[in-house]
C-alpha cells in the first residue's frame, strides 16, 4: 500500500498558500490507503502548529466533487464527527493539486481500533444510523459505482485470477444481487466503506468518520452489511454474533429497521463480501494485491452456506 501521487515540498507549499493557514512545516505520506493519496500536513502560523490531512482523490472526476462536498458539509453542520474540508481564502473547498481533485481536512483526534468489542460495535451502529437519517434531510444523489453491471464487468476481468469454484460462487451471488435491486427496501445515501480504518476513536468515543468517497445512492442495509462484515468478525475471520447484534441494536436506537430489512440483511452481507472480494481482486496483479481478496472470498462462501436466498 502506498501513495499514488507524489510531489516536492515546494509544490505543496505553493498549493497551501491559497488556504492562508500558515507555512508548510512538514508533510508525511499516509501509506495505509489503497485508493487515494493522503498526507499528514503540519502548518506553522505565528509560531503555532496545526495539523491537517491532504487528500488527493484518485480515480474520480472533478464533476463528482460537489456531491462529496455537500455530503461532508451537511453531516458536519448537523454535528456528526466528520472532518469538513477547509475553505480557501476565496471560499473553495475542493481544489486542484497535481492535476487532481484535492481536499484539505483538519486532522481529527483519536486513532484506529486495534481490538473491537461490543461497545464499539454498538457505537458504530448508532453513528451509521445518524449518517443515514441526517443525509435523508438533504437532496443528494450519486449513482452506485458498484452496481450489478459493475459486478458483472468485474467478474469478466478477474475470471482468470480465481478458481472455478470461486468464479461459480461470485457469479451466483452477482445474479442474486441483480435480482435484489427490485426489492422494496429503504434507500438513501450510504457511506459505502465504513471499515475500522475509516473510523477514529478516542477512548470509547467516536471522534472521526473518514473517507466518504464511496458514498452513493443504495439500499441502507447495504451500508449496514458492509459495516458488519468488517466490525463483526473474530480473529479467525468467523462471524461474531454478539458484535453483530450490538451493531444492529445501536443502529436501531436511531433508525428502526423494517421487517424486510431484517429478513434480507444477511443476504446483503453476502453481497457486500462478494463486492469487496472483487474490488481487492482488481487492486493489483495476482500476488501483489493491495489487500488480500481471499479474506472476503472466504466470507462470501461462509455467508452463502449460511443463507438460503429468498431473492427470486
């Protein structure tokens, strides 16, 4: 894992002038990301240092940036722990650096969890529901980039890199996922990537929800399923029922699930596992993947064995 876009300090210093937040003191690459290029940036103004995160957005267009701006500003306005982009001196929040869309965020306190327990799962479920209900008050739209058509196209791309059994499994799940698009389930703007590495905790408090660049229109339970698949597994990769129930209870404390959502939730967990298996399979060449797809291939198989699809 690495940064995709690099630059020298002089170029960064010139870019930062437009924010009027001080002179560049230091910058450090954040090598944990697999999609965008992120850097910690320290500025010095009047002998006081302040810290920020520079996010260079890879693979998305400038035309998409107003949507992400509105999502972030809306959630921040309503008090959620979201890093709102900093404004330039002339009022812009999305800017251009190295020819790519770029945001400068305040660096939030806290860190990523090493161990996850029931209390943390309940907390993330609660804040996820708050994200959904808050975004429902704003007229926002972005097509789902991980649609059934995307899944079908990606399957063709990765077919030669998976076993025959894996291809059969993913193809069957893709067919179920396409059929599920006709279900009468609540939709809205979802985060789309609420993994543990996109959440900051300070003690027992959530201090930051990061990386909304997968946000789009989708079934709300797809977002819950994505979150469960990362937060509610044990060290061996098995599903942890206590954590899953805590996350769902936390979510329902702010937005009650419908009976149909309860019925289909585990099936959407299977769809989510297949989706992230595919995104990892296209993250690099075989043997050089940025993250191992086997983790989600195994989870997809486990969920497939535990569910009997009711999607017709």
